[in-house]
C-alpha cells in the first residue's frame, strides 16, 4: 500500500505540473515580474533571469513527465488486461490499535490451462497509525473499510491520459 500512495503522490504532482505549468509561468511573467519591477526594481534583472531558467528547466521536466506518464499509462493498461479486480478490506482486530488488511486480487491467467482465473488473498496486520488518514476516518464511522483499488487506479490513469492530450 505505501508504494501505491507514493506512486499516486508523485504521479499527481507530475500531472498538476503538466496541467498548470503554462498558467504558472504566464502568471509569473504577467503579474510577478511587473510587481517585482515596481516594488524592488534592483532585483528585477535577477528575477527575470530566474524565471527564464525555471521556464527552460520546466520545459525539460514537462517533457520527461509526459514520457513518464505515457509509460505509466502503458504499463497499467498491460497489467490491467490480467488484473480483473483488486479489493482491500480493513477490519479491526483490536479497535483503535490493530487492524487486519485483506487484499484480494483476481487475475486472468490463461496459461494455467483450464483454470483461467486465479484468486489471491494476502492478509497482514497494521497499527492504527500505519493506516492512511482517509481509511482511519472511514473506520471511525464504520466497522469495515473497503476499497476497490482497480476502480481507483483506473480513475487515476484516466486523469493521466487526459493530461497527456
């Protein structure tokens, strides 16, 4: 789960940068630089050069981000052809202290011959502080927290695909 959270955070930051970079730089040139020129004109040449360098670096980062997002989308689509569904259920073992996380995966595995579908279950225990904040909130109001991870990832990937267009 922590890998998914890290993945989502990094990818989200890349998407936000891709989506709003031009607006951020436009704001810098149209609002921030004139303001600096008015308020502290002695720093204007330095600020202008800084914006120029940041814009050039941002261009390369955006290009790298696009390539990275394309690969993320491509790999998810390939993986998704085999992963039918992934669910996570969290139930209290000792409420407020220890919880059981049960991950269930359903895979399409045609290479197994007759058995074309495989179900995999993984259980582990987590302490309260190891749970993400949204799940803790869910557990405070419900006995069980359930998440359809494939739906969540599909939504994220759709956002990435839209950012690439």
